[in-house]
C-alpha cells in the first residue's frame, strides 16, 4: 500500500518566556508529520535554526501523495530488513531523506516519522531500533537535566528529585550571573549538578574571565560559552578554564564533531536532533563522541512532546557515557509533557522508557491554540 504524508501545524505558548543570549522565546510552533503508521516533528527554533517554518512547510507540503520512489523503497526495505541488514538499510533511508530536503528540521520530522513507522512495523520501540546498530541495548531510563531560572524553581525541581539543574547565563552582566549562580548553589547544596548555558554570549576573553569567577560553584560544565562559529575559541577556552566545556550550537554536522575532536575543544557533545538534521545524524555524532571518549547529552529544542520523545529514544540508545539530558523542560505546557511527568509527585531525576511499539504517540485533536 502506498504511503501518504500529512502535515498538521501546531503552536503553543511556553509557561513563561525563556530569556537567552540569542533572544527571548515565548512560544513554539512546528509541524506534526504523519507517514503511514509513523509520526515526526519538524520545528525550527527561531534564533537558532537557519530555516523558518514556512520554508519547512513548503519543502514537505509538495510531497503529499507523491513520495519519491527511492525514499519509499528505502523505508520499506528498513521495515523488512533482518538484524544484520538493518544498519545499511537505515543509512540508505538517511541518504534518501537528505536527498529530499537539506533543511535540518524538515529532515528531522520526515526521518522521525519514517523511523517511527519502521519501529511499529517491526514491533519494537524506537529506542530499540536506534540501539540495534552497534550500540548497547536501549536503556530503561534516561537521566534528565532541569532548566530553572532561579532559586524558587530550583527548590521545586530538587523537591521532585532533580539531580542536574541548568541555568541560562550571558543574558545580563557577569556580575548578575555570578549572583544568580551563587544563589542557585546555595539553595541546591553540594549534591545536584549545576550546568550553565551561555548560548554563545561571550568572547573568548570574556568567557575566560566569567568562568574564573563562576568555577567556585562546582559546575558540571558550561554549554556554548563562545560564538557558534568560533570552534577554535572553544579549544582556547578549554585550555584555560577550570570548568568543562560543552559544544551545543556549534555542533550541527559530523564535520563539526570531527573538527571539535581534532582540536580537543570540548568535554561534552550536546546534541539536538532537531538542529542537526534528524535522529540518525544525531546518532552518528553520539557514536563519534563515544569513540573519542567524549560524553554526550541529548537535548530537545523546546518542540512538542513528539519531538522530545524522539530525542528521548535516541538518548536511551546512546553509549554509556551519557550526561543528564535536556528533555521535556518544565517550560512546556502540560499538553506537551508525557503522562509520567504531569504528576507533580513524579521524579525529575530520570525519565523511564516505555516499552511500546514506535513512539507510542498519536496526534491530538487540534485546538485553536495548536493551529498556525
């Protein structure tokens, strides 16, 4: 039976605006993609993605009921492939997706829908499908990091079992950042990990000076302390700072990862599947990091629950060197949180993996707030 592709726009407001060094985010919008039995999320992140939602829609809307034969053939082949044949089949699928669109978030949504369809057809979870290709068996749970904006949010998160807190910095002055980080550590005590994210706010010299003052607060790492394009700056800073360095926005392609490793620029790869072109591209980066002994953290891009579930499946399939992952942030409305996190008594320390076919997700009945 021929597969058809359907698009459903969505939009939701964040529970509170998120201030970053690259602007303030108040709402998210994207496209839910249905393909056969599978579903995917295409949601470029304003201020971070190079493409916009209209471009993504135009790239995918023309497919409709006329999917390229080579893509359909690769999808059917992966659904039927024996275990030993699956790695090559998934690689071929990834190539066919790239041939359809070069836009990272469009490729992510289309590929995620295809992978979900394949996993359902094979009767296993998406995490199991992604783990089959040379990686360890899928985890039963994934450690989480929790994005907070101050001491009160930190108290609430710790009360729910959060073991890693993340704070945005670089939005105001370094003096302000030092005060905020000190207040957070005072509330948290010595046990929870504390991670900072500068979103490329600082120059090399400013980053070094800021981390000299912030290092006293026992930081797990700082994500993207310098500009996205300044890969050499990450290496320069890593030689001088007492805080581990993580690449986030600088990490989009396999070539980026190889360059970062070649110059010993980072201690951690923060991998966002939505921004790097899909789950299979993200998995290549995770494998590259693991081979080099660099830890990995998988992160969503504030997209809908569907996109976050895909990132969760990838995290479950990642190598053992996995740091807490930025999935299902509390900024998302309740409708975009999985049932396991809607209960105020549920733990924010780790997210269990549901052993259900595919992603175990169906598009909700649309509402005015979800339509673009």
